[in-house]
C-alpha cells in the first residue's frame, strides 16, 4: 500500500514539474527573442548625438560646478585669463561649448579617456587632454588638476557625456585616417579667405572675437603646436564648418587652399616640438616656422604634405 502511494505521489510531482517547465517556456519565449536584440545594438541602443541643455543642469553644488565649467568653455580667455596666452576660448574651436556635431564636439569624451596619444607618446587622462589644449591651442599655461576650474571643466564634460558608456564607439568623433586633399595654392586660398572668411576673422587674420570670429594667425591665435597647425586638420575643419552656417559648401580644393593661406602666416611658436611624436610617425603637414620659411623661399613640397601614407 505504501509503495503504491509513493508511486502515485511521484507521478504527481513529475507532472507538476513538467507543467511548470512548459509554462516557463511559453512565458519566456518573448523574452528570449527580445533580449539579444537589445544587447546586439539595435536602434534603441544606437548612440545618438543629443547633447543635454545647460538649462537642464540640476540645482546644488554639482550643478553650479557644471555651469561654471560651461562658462569656462565659452569665455576661457576672460574667466581663466591667467592660463590663456591668446584671445581664444575653448568654444573658438569647440562650437557652442562643444555641443555642435561638426564643430569639434565634446559629447562622449568621458567614455573615451584615458586614451593613448601618439603625439605625446603617453596615455592621456581627460585632465591631460584639457591641459594639452591649454598649452597649444590657447598658447597658455596648464590648469592645476585640483583647481576649481579643472574640476568644473571635468564636471561639465561628464554632464555632456551622461548615458554614453565607457569604451563606446562615438560616431561623431573625427576620423583618425588622414583625408587625401589636392595640392594647395596659397594664391587661390587668399581669394577664398577674402570672399568667405575675412568678414568674421578680419582681413588681417586678427579676428573679431573668440566666439564670433577667432584670430587665425598672429599673437592672439593658436601656436604651431596645436592640432589646427596641421594643414589637413585645418582643411577638414574648415570644410565641415565654414563659412559659418554654410559648412560643407567649400570644395576640397577651396578648403586646402584657404587652410594653406591661413597657416602660411606667422603665429606663436610652441616650446616643445622636440618632445612630440617620440615614437616616430610625425605628420608631414605640420606647419611650423621651418615650413613657412620654405614657403617664402619657394621650396616647400606641398604634394608631400597632402599625400596620405598607406
């Protein structure tokens, strides 16, 4: 009798387990078909360019620091003048505080750094990257990492990058591959400048204001250690963004011509060229005083400067 009862109970248990397994399969079907789609990067996971508004910054000490960081980006030369050696702001290159898609945006930078930098031959933190701009593009001094200014800039960049995971592939970052441009003509570049650039940047390149028309050469512009001192970098930026509001309208030839014209003029010299590219690979298109002297002598090899190494 006991053996018969045990057998009956065993069948009941097995039946319950089977029913439970069947229900779990039926209920789990939709989950097993949708979960992998989200993890593989469907449209819902695509990183979109959607910078947050400075108007939505939260209240409190963190919000105050973020807003101060934004102000520093927009008016670097006046708010942090002790660190700036020219008449530029971060927004001179990073349009509207780094929130314009083709204007050297800073959205997602906290997901990228630390990053290896071949120019310096070191792994750079975000603080290092900011100070690299300070001593090159701003022709100034490094900002102490424990200062109120540096903390505010980092807070602002984190705010811009909220929701972008570390190591993400940021689609709007500048391509690392050098673009092939035609051989430039300074004479033709002067014509393009007079027609499309001088009204904002002034005929003498001295600029009309850090954020309205920054200085493109002379003592108030970036030094020859800045990224913009590379001929192809300048041409690429100009083609994407200039004339203001008409980005993309210049041909490759016009962009490289006007870039060559701009960089043919004198600018501050970076005191550290000998330390750049310590592991080799120095680009041929860096426009320094030696290259400008070659322009004056008529011996510069423009073709070598725009030839992409395979």
